[in-house]
C-alpha cells in the first residue's frame, strides 16, 4: 500500500513541495501559523504528533484536489 510505506518516510518539506505548496499556503489551509509548519518541515511524516498528522495527511496526499469543480 502506497500510503503506509513511502509516504510516511518522506519529510513534510518534500511532501508539500510535491503538492506545490509553500509553508504559508499549507499553514493557511490548516489554519495554523507559518512558523509551526516551518518547525516541523524537516520531520518525517511518521514523526509528527497525531493531531497534526491527521490534519496534514489529506492535504499532503492531494485529497483536497478531488473536490475542485472544473468548469
């Protein structure tokens, strides 16, 4: 399963760059301060504490892109 293996081994910075998000854009989507994102930028996704990890996961996987209405 892709979710369980490779995704958890990448850093937050790599994952957000793959989604073309800056730290400020990611912080805005999560309703956090930019400094909080920069503090966890070098951590691997598996090392992030659980309440924040569950918020980060759908955005870094790109799930939010599925709901965009294309006209």
